[in-house]
């Protein structure tokens, strides 16, 4: 196609019509030439086929005529016959051969003008036709093409062969006529076709010329259209497109004109200054707002350098550089075009402006439009706001300082009131004194709760509520929360229970104090608003989350309930469902508000479901990270696979204990009542796999826990260690535990660490010394920790006394300093395991004393943990203490559990240590409690008589062993024989004889043989009295 266009250009044919005509002529010429060549080729082939057919007919005729002569061998006859064909001018040669191809007769002539003449016959055989026909057909002679054919002579089997060479008739004259006719017809067709195509193309070409002219005039179009009708679809589409283009172009020009008009009006009416500059930085546009802002007339500003006109002299170089960068950079940084700077008015006054620079492209040039706004008023408003903010922050700091000081001033006397009341309640009091002090403690606790609510609410409102992120035991946290309120629930005769789902992990990372605060608040409300029934706490796994885990807590009560339309109000500050509620039940109305905010901060939401008169269920979720186990059975490898029998009436408690012991890799077996427990003990003993520990509740559905504990020694051997779990502690329970040889007595709900330590201690004691071991209680578990030497720095005498008594009751040694300087001096004189440091003290405060101690330790003195004690309770106190070099933080008033917890965390207290066993109480009780023994034996009189007979038979031998050990001074033998005798009499609830045997056993264990003769006499007397009670006196 490019070659054709090039040819048209060479020929000077530039219009579309000329080029189409040339294309048509060339195509027609090529077509005619191709057709003529095809006709000539076909005509030539046709003539050749006729000649071949003629040659074959001549050969067949001759072969038939020569058959008789060849059969008779008459060469002369063959020659004569062939010479008779001399008139056939196109025959050039005739050759007759025998079967093998040897020539017999050969006639030839040089051309068709000469006659056929015989030629000498060759002795060489000619190639037979099946081997040489192809070669012969292509042979030529005298430059003329000949037609060669072989024909067999004889009808059946060839007698020989006739070879003929025939010259075809000349066809060149026919071919010339054909070519001449074709050329004439092609020329005529070319002329007529060219004329026809020119006539056919004239209308569409004229339409194209009109469309071209219309397109050239579109630039100045006023929305006119081209009226051209044509049958050519493409041209009609082109005309339509040009018409639409004309209309749209007109609309666009109209819109552009309107936009320019609007922009001009906007620029004229704009409140901000709009200035456009050219590539040289000279002003092209200067709107009225710029005239007002800068105090310059537009005529005076146009074509002036913008940097010289509106910017102070010291800033002009920077602005000029920035302007040149925007004008010359291909893609300038658009993020840096909005700036605040200073400008000058026409009178020279400087003022602040905000400026935005926008580069524009037009007519091959770049322009810069600057939008400037006078921000003098905004800057003044910002200054006023900044001063107001600083003033508000100063007021907030003053408020925080006031709250901190108020907290300190209130908590200091509250610390003394609560602490001294706790200490007084532990002394000997009559009922009236105890009642008065209990009221004082209750009122002080209520006042402290109100103060804490107000302070927490203040922190929440100020957004300064702090949270810890530490490891803690969930079950211990829940148990402590329930135990705190257990007495209140018992006073109202309410069942207070807790259930933790087995799949909930115990070790978590979060803020246990805030969680306990939420639980205590919700449980306290449940107890407060419930007069009959129960309050239950349940913990279960929540929805899965990407990080950590979510727990769901529910507190359900059977109290007064909340109307549906009031449920939304209870989470609002200072609101309750009924205005009489505060007067009737007390409280600030802040508890649930604080809980809701705490829950929200812990990644959850607090909600309620309630029906009036039916009770309420408060539920919330909270998110925690998973921590490392805080109490694992790895602490005592002997606990793995330890068989433990659990007999607890409450299904939730039974399930929780089973799951907890399973986590510690023990082998717990639950029993629902005393009967099932007895069967389990007997079956395990019969299989030779007795239980080593039995965990029993004080109240079972079919018996008391103490009755079951008394019967256990008769049901299995060796006797398992019994751990008694009490829902409510009753006076005399401790004495009964010691009487029955119970290993541990712990309250419910129980902390996991207490249970583990109780099991560890119980299984470590001698196997059958149940009556001789000390009773393990929660108090003894707390006391069984190593003694610390503690420096107490406190200026308040009451607080000194309280903290000293608390620490001494925990078994620690205390030295007191009245101020920071004394603490510093005492620290220099000796080593302390921990320092409890008050923050506010005369002479030298706690922060300064801590800094001095840390500086001294930096020189090589061993580091000592320092725990801050402060009555402040605002956010930032903990951080200031830690920044000052302190290790921990203890808020006043100081409570014993908090004190123990901080000592455990910072002073390394944790592993229980053996404690001295208490002295045995004087023997008391009946010599032989027949009714109790019968109850333990299921009222089986016959069995009792058999046991009495067996004992009476064996007693002389056992007593003789004891006497021999005393006489010989054999401490080990005394320990063993007295232990056996004690076990025998304990089966009959003979507490007095059992106590004497136990004293002798202890004497043998401690190798204290001096008092044994007197004890032996007392034992003989008790055993005699016992036989008399049996009715079997010797």
C-alpha cells in the first residue's frame, strides 16, 4: 500500500479520487493480463493434446499394417511399407525393433521437406518403452520439439516395437491472435471502468470535500450544522459526528466563557487575596480582596515583582527561590505549597498570612496563583486559646494536687482507724465491745469505699485511670473477691457461690486489682439488693479473638430486680433505678459507672438482664493475655498421679476442684456424697491403691464432713490426709479438726495456691501421724514464709504501730525510722531485706531518701527493694515512685493481704517452710464416745463388739512396747510404739487416751525422754479408764 501511495505521489496524483482511479486501473490491468496469460496457456495445452492424439493414431495404424511383414521377417516389405508414408511430412523417423529392442528397419529425414530414407541399423538395442518413454518425450531434434511414441506390433504378445518421432504442428500463430484479442478487450475494459469509477466517486468525494471545509470552520462555529445527504453510511456518520462536535464545541465554549465569568466574579468577590504571577514573578492578576488586604490599588500592583511588593525584605530571597522552584520544576512538590508567613501592607505594617500556591499551565507557559488569607485574628484567637489551655491545665494540676492531698489527709486517719480496729478485733473482747468495734470497722469500710469511688470517678473523668499488666491467677483473684464478701452474705443467710469453667486457663496477664474491683462491686450489689436466695458468680470463655483471650463473667442474684425502662440509667453517674434506692440501700451511685468504664478499658462491655422481683444478671467480657502457670504440679513431682478423693456437695465446686487437680496431673475422683465416698475408699483399699488425700466439704447431702472424716480411718489403710473445705467457719471447727487428725482446714472459695500448698504439706508429713501434725489453715500458710528484716520509714505514730503489728504478726522483724534521714542512717548500719518507705515525711521525704540509698548502692552496696507507702491515690503517684527508684507501690490504708502480696512479689516470699507445732491442749472430752463410734460404723453393734475384743487382746502388747521404750530410753522405739497405740485408741474416739499417746509420740520424735515416765503413768490411767468404759476392765 505504501508503494502504491509512493507511485501516486510520483505521478502527481494526490486527491482521493485520483488515487482510487489509479488503484482501480492497476487492479484491472493486472486482472486482464492474468486472464490473457491463462487463456494462452490453456490453448497451447489443448493443441498439444490434439497433436499427441494424432501421433498415437499414426503409430497404431502403422503397427497394425506391419504385423504380417514382421511376423514373416520381411524387412524389405517393412521398409517398403514405411517409405509409403513419406507424404506424411510431420513424421521425422520410424524405427522397427524386435522384442529385445534390436533395430530391424530405421527410416529418417532431417526435416519435413526431405523424404524418408533408410539409415544404417545400430547393433545396440534401444531402450524399451517402459524404461525410456519419459526421456524420449523430452528429446528435441534440430531445436524442434518432437513427439515420441512406442507402439507394440501384435495384438497379443508383441512381435516387436514401432518407434515414431512426429513433429507437432506450429501453434505460435494461434497464440499471437489470442494475445492480440485479449489486449484489445482489456484496453477497452480499462477505459470504460476508469470512466465509470470516476463518475461513481464524484458524489461521495464532493461530500467529503464539504465535510472537510465544515471541519476547518469548527473553530469559529456558533453551533451550526452541516446539511449533507448521502447514501454512503461512513460519510453520513462523519457528518453526524461533525455536527455533534460543532454543538459540543459551542456548548464547551459557552461553558468556558460562563466559567471564566464566574471565576472572575468569584475572584472579584473573594474574601481571600488572589494574586497570579508570570514566569518572571510579576503580577498579572490582583483581585479586590488583595487591594483591601495589602492597601494597594490594582493598577499600581500589576506587572510589579510580587516578592518585592508584598513580603518583608528579610523574607524576599526565600520566597523568590520558592517561586522559581515552582515555576521551573517539572512536577513541583504540591505538599509544600501551603505555608504560613509574614506579609507587609502598603503602609509597611507586617501581618501573618496563610498562603497556598497553585501552578497553572497555559499557552505553553506556567503561571503561579497565590491565595493569601489574613490570619491576624486567628493568631490572636490561638494565643487566647493557648493561654486558656495553660490556665486550665494549671487548674487541673491544682485540682489533682488537691485530690491527692485530700486523699492523703483522709486516708492517713482512715488507715489508723481501720488498722487499729482490725488489731482490736483480734484481742479478747466481750460481745458488746466486739459489736461496737465491728460497727466502727463496717462504717470505716463504707466511708473508704465512698472515697475510693469518688477518687476513681475523678480519675475516669480526667482520663487518668491507670492499669497494670502483670501475671496473676484468675481463680485466686475470683476466690479472694468472693471471700471478701462471704461474711456479708452469711449475715443475710445468702448462698454465695462461684463457678469457673474447666476450659478457662488460670494464669493470665492483666490487672487483677481492677478485675477484683469490678467483681467485688457487682457481688456487693447482688448481696445488697438480695434478701433471700443466692448470689452466683460464673466465669467462662468468651468469643475467640486474634490476640490473647476473652473471658465472660456473670453475676446472678435473686434480688429485687430492675425494671426494663430503668436498666439504661443504672450505668450513668449518680443514677440508680429508683431515687429511694440510695436512701434504702446506701451507696454513691457511682459503682456501676466505674465498673462500666473499667470493663470498657479492659476491652469489653458491661450489660444487665433483669426482671423485677426475679433478680438480675450482670455480665461483662474482658480481654487478657495468657500467662505462665503460677501454680504447677512441677513444684512437687510426687504429686503426679496422686490419687485424691473429692467429696464436696456443690457440683460447681466439685467440678472446679477436679479440673484444677487434673491440671496438676493428679488423679482426682469426685464423689457426690458421703456414701459414695465410703464406697470409693473401700474399693481403692481393696485394690491396693488407697487414696493419699481426701478433700471433704463440711456439709454433704447425707452426712457432715466431720463425721465422714472420723470414719475414714476405719475404711482404708493407710489413712489419707484429709483436707476439710468449709463454706462457713464455725467456732470449734479447728478443735474438731485437731481431734480427728484432719490435715488442713481451708475456707471456700479456695485459692489454687493455698490448695496446692496444703496438699504438698499434707503428703510430706509422716504417713500415719494424722493426730500429731499441726493443722494447716490459710493463716498458717501465710505465716509459713521466711522471716524478713524490714525497715519501716513512717512519721505517723499510729501508722507505725499498725504496720509494725501487721508485720510482726506475719513473723517479720521490724525496725522503725521516723523520717527519711533516720531511714538513711539505719540503712547504713545494717542490711534489710526490704524497706517500706512513706513518701511524705519531715526532715527528709521518701523520694530524697530513696535517691540517697540508690546512690549509695551504686557505689557497691547490695540493692534493697524499696516499697512506697503513700496515702495519695491519683494517677502518676505510682510512676513518680518508680521513677524515683522505688520497686513497688502500696496505697494506704494498708491491708494485710496487700502487704503480704507486695512482700511476696518484691521480697521473694513464696515457698512454704515448716512451722513449729503448737502445744497440745489439755485432754478433754469423753473417755469413750460410744454413740459417735457407732455412727461411724453405721450403727453396727456386732462390729463394735468385735473391734473392742480385738483391741483388748492387743492393748497389753502395745502398752508393753511403750513401757519398754521408756525404760530403755529408746526414743525411736517410743515414737513408733506410741504412734501405733494412738492410732488404735483413735478408732474409738478416745480423745483423752489419744492425747496422752500423742504426747509420748512427740517426746520420742523430739528425743525428749525426761518427761516420759510421768506421761506413761498418765497414759496407763487413761487406758484403764477406757477399758472400764468398754465394760472390759481387767
